[in-house]
C-alpha cells in the first residue's frame, strides 16, 4: 500500500508560508516591477555605475522570487502525486511525492538561510584569504588543501572565482592565497569560514610517519561597492613591482607584473600576481586594500565590526573554529555549531561544505 506523506507535506506547507513572510515576497514583487519601469526610462544607462547597481538589485529580487515560485511548484507537484498514490495505490506516485517533498525541503532550507543574510554586503561577493598558521611546512600544505577545498565549494555553488595571488610554498603547499568569490550570497555564506582551521593527520613529510597537528587561518571580507568611499592618500602607499613566482597568463613570470602595495600608516600589505599585466594586478590589489582599510576604519568607530569579519585570532591551538581529523579516524567537526561528519574526504576533496555553512548560520542566529 502506498505510504501517505500528507503529515510531512503539512509541515512543509507551514514552512512555505513562513518562507513567504521571511522573503517579504509581496514587497519584492512590487519593488521589482518599479525597478523594471526605471530600466525603460530614457537615459537610464547613461550612468553606468548606477545602472549596474540597480540591475544587480533586480537580479537578486528575481532570484528570491524564482526560488519561492520553484518551492511552490514542488509543493503542488508533491500534493498531486501523493493524492494519486493514495487514490490508485501506486508506489511510483508515492516515490514521486517523496522525491518532490525532499527537493522542497532543500529549497526551503536555502530560503531560510538567505533570509538570515540582511547585512549590507551579505548578498555580494567575497574576498577570501588563506594563510598558513602554526606547523611550519605542514601548514603551507594545509593552506593549499583549504584553498582547493574552497575552489571546489565555489564550483558546487555555481560561483565564479578569480585567484589574485597564490604563490607556491618553500617546499610544499602555498605561501598564502587570496581570491575573489563572485555569486549570490557569497559573502554571507562564506562568513562561516572566518577563523582558524585545525588539521590532524600523519605527516606526509615525516619519515617516521608521526601524527601532526597543523593550523591555517581564513579571512573573509566583502567586496565593497564602488560607491563606498575609502579615503586612501596616494602618498601613504608604497608600491613595489616584482616578477611573478606562480603560474599565470602570457607575460607572467617573464616581466615585473606582480604588485605589492603597502599602506604605510597601518602597515597593511596586499599582493597580487596572477593577472596578466602590472596594471591589472595593481587594480586587484587596490580592491583588497580598500576592503581591509574599510574594516580598520569601521573598527575604530563601530564596535560591531565583528558582524563583518568575525574576531581575528592567531592561527594556533585553542583558537580553531573547525577540526579536520584524518588520523587515527576521519572526522570533521565545527567547534561552534557542533555539525560533524565522518566523511572528511567529501569535505576536503569535493568541497562538500553546505552542512557546515548552514549549521554555522543556524547557530549564529540562534
């Protein structure tokens, strides 16, 4: 006899009603209509910066509306399939109903998560930096593992990644990595990764195959919109150019295209070497510098800077936000939310981070 999943569907319907309220769907539909009217006005595209800003705003609204409409369609399909399963006692309809209900639950999770991102930059792009902590050469290898994990996670989410700087380490791994992740809610989602990450494994460089504990730090900052003013005096900058040490496009490694910018008053240093030209590297480095100086300025006048980047701590013992154990057993566990999995391979090799990202934000708002 086909199983009746109506109680489950009733729970999903309640979540659907809550999702409509969380998304402020009626307001967003009206806002989108007004924006689209603005697009048709003469001279709208004369101000490219404002036009791009409003176009992105409209795209975000369409995304939220489409997400809810998709959830509504899944609910209707699940209801219809469940009714047919009971009416005809057909297991295939029951399976279809359960499948649609499962998909609906995932979509509602995403809607709930998105509703938590109400910060100024949460829906925008993110600048992510990964740096080795305690552990010597092992830490450089660990930083490289995290770097690759985030690249795979971004790929799973359909986000674009622009690697700005990722020079190789002395023997293994990387010296550090800085990259921009572009996508809907990228900064809001990746805020969960800010902090120290601890790895426990058998050292690949130790001839005696001893267990090693290693640390790496992850920093996440928002990509600031162009209309956010950051006062940078050119006289305060020291700009050095040098030959790139990593892989890149044409002319990279053959010309002094890499750029290092030091903001002397704050001793803030940013580098970029993965672009093809010195000018492109300088522009990318300035983008990172703007974000870092903005945070420093905000910290002086706003105690709530932690909402943007979390508390920055040394990448060492006792400060970790997440533990990755590869020996004597496999376990990845978040020290804040308590979310854990025994499948460390799926996390590190496949970028399967959603459970940890969602778990962190659920813990944060709770």
